[in-house]
C-alpha cells in the first residue's frame, strides 16, 4: 500500500467505517421496517448535509436556505404524483434539475454578497420558497401532501422494498461523498478554498471566485434536490415544513457537529443527530430540554467535530500516559 493511499484511508477512516456499518446494519439486527426507515432518513439528511458541507467548508458559504433545495426536490415528486406520473427516470432527474435551477437563480444574486449578508439573503430566499409551497392548495398547502405510492423504476415498484431503498440511499450517499471529496481535491476545489481564504489574492492570480462559487452552489442545490426526492419517497409525505429555516439550521448543525471542512463529518453529524433525537424522544417527554444542552456541550468540547474526536482522545491519552509524563519530567 502506497503512502498517499494510507494517508487517504487514515483521513477518511471514520467515514468509511460509518458507511460499512450502515451497509451491515440490516444484517445485524436492524432489518425491521422502523430501523431501516430511520437509517434511510439519516442517510438522506446526511446527503443534504454533505452538499452543505461542500459550501461551508469548501467555499466558506454559510447558507440558511439549503433546505429549500430539498423541499423543491420533494415537491417535484409531489407535483408529478398529483399528475399521475411516478416513473423514477422522469421524476428524479426533474427533481434534481428543479433544485439546481432554483440554486442557479438564487445563487446568482446571493453570491454577490458575503458574510452575514449572504446568510440573511439565503434565509430570505428559503422563506420565500417556504411560503410559496404553503400557498399551493392543490398540493396540500399547509397540511402537506401524502403520496399515493413510492416512485416506480421502469414500471416496477422496487423502492417499496425497504432493504432495496436502504441500499439505494447508501449507494447515493457514498457517491455524493466520494464525488464531493474528489471535487475538493481537484483544481476546482483548490480555487474554492483559495477564494475562501483570501478572495482578493485569488483574483490577483487570475481566478474569478464568483463563477466557481456559483457552480459549487448549483451542484450543492442539485444534491439537495436529490435528497428531497428520496425523502419524499422515504416518508411518503411532504409538507412546507421541509423548506423552513429550522430545517436549514438542522442541516448546518449536522455539518458543524460532524466537523467543518470534512465531508465525511457531515455524514456522522446527520447520523448522530437523527439517532440521538429518536432515542431521547422515546425516553423523555420533554426531550428537547436535554437535546439542546447536549448539542451545545458537543460544540464546546468537540471544536473539530466528531471526525476530530479520535485525534483528541489519542492526544489526551498520550499526554496522560506514565511514559509521556516521565519523559516530560
């Protein structure tokens, strides 16, 4: 094994172990319908969180409207379902295209700002999308819309199988993660990071940050649309709440909890939040009173996120070991 390969595996070890654990979960006692549904939701939200992490960690763009792309993808599935069209080869590309188009239009305006102004304008666009979907009475309005059935593929209801749907979500999550990692490691990703660190210097060496950021924003929106289409099929119900700023805040916290700058961390963050939320809701009535402080403590004591936790533990163990203390003495 070459040194670069070892370095890459070490860097992404936690994310790889998580994906392998998700692949093995159906055969290790988590094969019932509820468990598979919960894991599917975590993987779908992880997909959206990875796309947001591409913006936050790769381009330095903190968006509070990313959930709108998920909602647009989900409502595209709803619109086709209401029209009696359920073929996945039509529905899923349409959902991705619609979310990407939304990201292109809003990103073209939003990316002309930066910092707090960018956060606020993405929040505004997200809320505009939220109130727009709330006004669609034909698609359920505020009450939401229940799908008649999951999307078909070539006329077959293959997605009705929870096990098949689990591995579809896992495959797409791995594809999004690998693709995002390769993108950040490419010349395109290096320009994004350079523009994040110092836009003026990137401009001085001949790179216009705006088009690179816009492409990244559209790509993240497309992945958000894919996640929304999958989530609509997973829950078989879509409501405007999916587009609200609180959902965008949840996605952003998944990125922060997992570790900003590490795409694999977004997967860990999504899985941790979904599982912790579900566990506490079964144990406590007022579970949010415990959930909130736990998230605050995780940020305080895990500044590098979950992906940085093993390194911190290793450093603390080395510092506390007798040999290290004797050497320092």
